[in-house]
């Protein structure tokens, strides 16, 4: 039987911020692909890089397990792999060349390899599976097993023939997601994940995907794996998987990894009914859009199902910037969705983005004001990051080539890679300032609750109050640095010349 060793290129310890947080999620997409091959009769195993020391650790796994094929299959459901971080890219290259030197066939499927396939082919990969990989991988393995290699007949594959890169037709996305085998959870060391979550957070969260793709067109958002089509598992299928995660695997919290949770009309309501019929008890977080949350009875259904946190791509408090991003949402919708979520006992959380071309100090202030007014439960602050395949990337591609840097090394780098309104260090200070300011305000709000309604104070409130003195000096420090750096603004003539405005 052909032996296929799966791995992925995300090493938690190569991403200092995430390593510190210790909230790791197993590589879900990798587990889907492994399950799909196992169902077809292949012998599969997993070398999970999440807690590994480095790519060298792969060698002992290869020596003990002796695979015919190594498949580096990244978790396309996790935003960390969508960032195409160079620390992980280097690790992937290293694993590819180690496997080749042992005579193993090497296949890669990831966002980064889809964008930079030639780099991966240069570093030991023989085949790049682009986009959603289960079917493509199955067809490729069949050919390798039979010894009849006609890779040009397989959609969604890139390879080299006589030194020339051959790019096959795109693979159609899967419509019937329920036809996929359940992810191969048995391949993961669940105890290790649980141990780390319990130590860092006091609960255990696992990940599930209920949909693939997103039909919206925010012009900076790269979707190289699941694309612009949107397909969903049935609520029945999701509930069956949830029973496994919250039962056998012991999760008490779930991250719904979907770009957009519950877009199909009626889906969330049906899901909530099933969760209640089955008496499933778990907390979960989702990602959605403010306009969608305001449709039908979505927020009400989310609350009925037990949703704890809804992350929304708020991005900016300036309508001008939302429009420039082709976000398709209104600032007022951010306000209204936040009110609705809070009213139903769901914690709103905002993804925010600074530095988008054309953003002025007034736009930044509008975002800061919005956060202060609405006070979501949490914020995730980033800077605009041009990834291949987006309109935004095409717009600044010349500047990226000039600067010679196109990707972040790790998820906390947050460097502005193009000519933005303010110098790159300004945005780093802005991000730190906003975090400190936000935590300070949370502490002060909790203090107010303590004095006005002590019976409603939660344990987290006490922690927030205690953290005020910790965040205060940082807020002033980063605020001052931001102000100084903000003085060296680029003029509108310069921005026009760069093509940024
Ligand atoms: S809605 Fe979210 S996932 Fe969809 S295009 Fe916009 S940012 Fe991307």
C-alpha cells in the first residue's frame, strides 16, 4: 500500500506572538486531505509541525515511517497560513528538500505555494496542488501509485516538464461538502493541544469548518484556496461533527473557521434548532460581516445556538476607506450590528485595518473614535497587507518590487510594505497605542460597573481593572511616539506620484 506522510508548514515556535499566546488550532485542512486519501485506501500519517522544534524533526519521522510521498498541506482554514509568512515558507522549503534527498515524492498545497509556485518547484516540490486539494490530490496519488504519470490531465496541478513550468486548468470547487470524509482527528495529538489551551486560557477550543469560500469582493482579501464561491455543509453534518469535538475530543469552545458563518438564508436558524434539540453545550466564535448580521433573525439565531463572540471585519470607521476597499458595508451598519450583538448577549469583536492607500489622519481618528464609542469586547489590529491575486496587490506591486520585500516574516511583523501616508513605524506605534488605549478603556468601564452595579461584575472585569496601571504608561508612550512619527506625513503630491492615491 502506498504510504503518504502529511505535514504542514506552520511551526508555532517560528511565530513569536502566537507562541506566546499558546492557543493553537490543529491543521484542519490537512486532516480533511488525509481523511480523503485514507478513504481511498492509502496508508496515511501526520507529522504535525505545530509544536516541533524545526523542519529537522521531519527526518526522524521519515526514517521511522518510511513514506513514499510527502504532502505539505497547509491549513487553508486558518488565517495564519493565509498570511504566507516567510518563516513558514523557509521551513516548507527545508522539508521539501529533505524529503527529496530521501527519495520521497513531494507535493505541496498552500496559499503561498499557489501564489509562488515557481519558488516551491525550485526548492524541491514536484507538484503544487492549487486551490482546494482533496480531489486533485486523490487523482495525483492514483497516477503515482499506478506508475502512469500524466499530470497534465489533472486539473488544479502545477509541475515542471523538461524545466518548463506547466500550469493546468483550475480545479472546480466542491459543491457537496457533506460528501467529504470527516477530518482525520485521530492523527493529531489532541492531548498536547488541550494541555496548552488549558494552561494558557483555562478552556479548550477546537476548530470546525461549516463552509468554504466567500462571495464578497473586498479588494485586499486574498482567497487562493477556496475562492469566491460559497458552499456549506448541512447543519446536520456540522452538528454531527460538533458532537465528536465536544464529546470524544473534549472541547468546550469552538472556532467556526469560515470566512463568513451562516450566509445561506435560514442556515443559522436551522443550526440553532438542532443544537438545542441535541442539547449540545459549547461556546463558539464566528467571523461574519456587519451587513449580514443585520439580515433576518441572524443575531437572534446565533444567540440561541450559543454564540459567544462574533468577529466582524469592521476595518475602518471612515466610509471613504470602506468604499475604497470595496468592502460593501456602511459605518452605520457597524454601529447597529454592535448594538444588536450586545443586546443579544453576544460579544462583538472587530478586525481593524490601518494604512490603506489614501487613509488620512482624519480617517484614522474616525476609526479610533468608533472603537472608543462602541467598545467591542476585543479588537484585532492589522495594517493593509498586499497579497497576490488582489486588486490592492496589483495597485502597489511596483512599489513592492522596488522595496524588495513582499511578505511578513511572522504574524506580528505588521510592516507596511508599500508607500503609505505615514512612515511604516507610525503604524506600529498606532497599533500598540490603540491596544493600550482599548485595554485602558475596558478597565475604566469595568471600574464604573463595579461602582454602579457591583452585582453585575464578572471575574474578567476584575482582571481588567487590575490591568489599568499596566496599560497606562504604554498608552502615553506609544501615543507620544505616534504623534512624533505622524509629523512626517507624505504629501498628497508624493502619494499621487507613487500611485497610492
Ligand atoms: S467578506 Fe471577509 S472573507 Fe469575504 S472578501 Fe471580504 S474580507 Fe474577504
